[in-house]
């Protein structure tokens, strides 16, 4: 990770005296339409149509015609946030509702799917025509092919000069110096844990990976799942592997992965060691029974229902501390720590797995492109996504959130802000997102097999290497 980005991430929080804090999401598809009612008066409609036709002749632009006539505009938004009552989905919906209230002629229709279903349908939309505003990820495995296909509209970077984006956070959303999307988060990999459960049982946060393994054995002995792991989706385990590799390789992580992708050769000793640690951890019972087939929501529920002592996921799930669907005994006691150091590894306790995650873009083929860009820019006004995200405990924004600290943040938010503030280095893009899309698919499909012992480490490394060739 470039020192510039590390410095800018730290600069965001160094001035804070009272500290406060791959997207992922769970749930089923949702479809909402909270727009204003369209006009029904026939004479008004006729006037709008006449005005629209006149404007179309002058400009040749359907959207400009509708706006000139004061007519109705519908924006289709495709989102990977199906939970509209909590976390990032709640924040997204709040902004949508506000925008439509401020713009009565605009209706925003939302289609929301969980992440894996979203990415599958995104590919279909890329072939048949994109919705107007879409969720994206500023990582090579997702964005390179999307930009090559020309399905996203170019944005004017100068428009965002005053939007307080962290330096370097836009880079993953560019191609040939042109901007095609905006980042939403700064994501950090975390072990969430139940502090009350830890205190009641005399357990302490591990400082080393060996201590983590010993702790997991003790927790197992108490009849509790040590770490809830979403192994069914593939990408969380790849992020877990990234986190281990950061502790093994330290600041060499990015170069090691870049070289491996370029050569199609993942036999570097650091990658092999990190993979073996993952295999040994699963064999030792660190994760729940059936982890390799369980999804995001099921895994989170193990933790929030008190069936697991820890839960490995990104900082976007900090909103658990404000989720009133979680019992207060658990909700108020959620804390977090980062991957412990690996004996003999180059990574220190404050070298962490972190990156700028998901965001939004506008379809190049949108028939209401100007209005879609206007809505996108509204979302990213510093007092919208960034502010509402902070207030709802969603995690770290890709924009400076310092001015929104109130002193009333949850203990979890304060912890995560501390983690970022004190980081000596951040990893950058997780391993599964560093190569072409076929590499991403391969590693996320193969990682369950290697972790549960079905596939050997050698075969796993060969398979992901071949996916890069």
C-alpha cells in the first residue's frame, strides 16, 4: 500500500482527541419505490408532453426534455444492500428518501440483492443494459472488465474537490486517469467479540496467533463456537487469508501478491505459510461446524445470538452495536480486535488489512444520466453518506468524518477509529480482488476446499496461479 494512502488515512483521525468508527450485507432481494405520485391530470400531462417534444427537437436529449417540462424522472438504483432497516442499507435508503422529498418529480426505484446474487445479476445487466445507478467495487477483479466493457459513465473529478475524500481513495475507481465511480468505505478486517462473554469466562484478547488458537480450544471446551466464519460465500475467507498474509509478509504483502498475479505463480513461501495457517486453524475447530457452506446472515446470527464468541468480518458491521434487533446484552458488549501477530512473521500488531471498498457509479447508457449523476453527487455530499454512516455506526467512510464526532459514539466505533489511527501500515486490496475476474472466481471457489482439507495446499496454489495465466 502506498505510504501516501497510509498517511492520509492516519491524517483523518490524528486530530481527534476523543476517538470514535465489501460491503457486506445479508438478506433477500428487496424492491422498493418510495417516489412521489405522478401527475394524473390529462391536460397537465398533455402540456408536459408538448413541452417535452419541443425540448427534444432543440436538444436531442430525452432527459433534458423531461426536465425542461418539469416532467417525472425515474432513476433505477441497483444495490448490494438488501437490509434497508440497518447499517449501510438504512443509510442508503435515508438519502434516497431525502432526495425524492427535495425533488418531487424524481422517483428512485431500488433493486437490492445480497452480494453474491448482486454480482451475478450485475453481469447480466452488463449485457442487457445497466440500471442508472449501481453499486461497484474499486478493485481490479471487479472493475477492470467493467471499464473495458464501457458500461460506466465518466465522472468529473473536479466536482468532488470539496467532498473531503481521503487522499488516494479515488484511485481504485479510475482508468487512464479518468474517474468512473466513488468509494463509500474504508474497510478494516476485524475479529468482533462478545466482551461480556469474555469477562464472564476469564478470556483475554489474544496478542499472538498461537494465543488465538489456544483461546479457541478453551472456547470449544465451553461448548461455544470460537469464531463465526462466512465460508459459504468465499470472499470472507479470502479476506481472512489476506489478514494472515499481512502478518506473515508485513509491508511486502502487496508486492508479493502483485508478482504472483503477474507470473501466475502463488508458490511464494509467505503465501504458502499463510494458507497452511488457515488450513490448520480450520482443522483445529476455530470455525463453526459447516462454516464452508454457511452464508453471511447465518454466520452473523451465530454471533449476535450468543452462539459464537467471535465473528470475523469487516468494519462495515460496526452497525451491530446500534442494531436494536440484537439483544442489548450482546449489542452493548460488542468489541473488536485485529488479526494477532504470527510468530516469525514480518507484520506487526498494527500492520492491518484495510482498503477502500465498495461504492457507486452511473450507467453509461442511462437515459436519465444527468439526473443520476446529480443524485450520486447528492449522496456523497459530506453531510450525507459520510455523516449518516457515522451516526448509524456503519464504519469508516472514504471521506473525512472527523467533524461528525459527538463524544457519544459507541465503544465499538471508538475502538475501530483507534485501530485506524494507530495503524502503521494498511494492506490495500484483498488477495481475491487483485487479479482478473477468473482469478477471483477461482480463489473464492477453491478456498473452502483447501481450508477443510479436501484440496491440498499445493493444488490450491496451482489452481489460483493457473487462473492468472
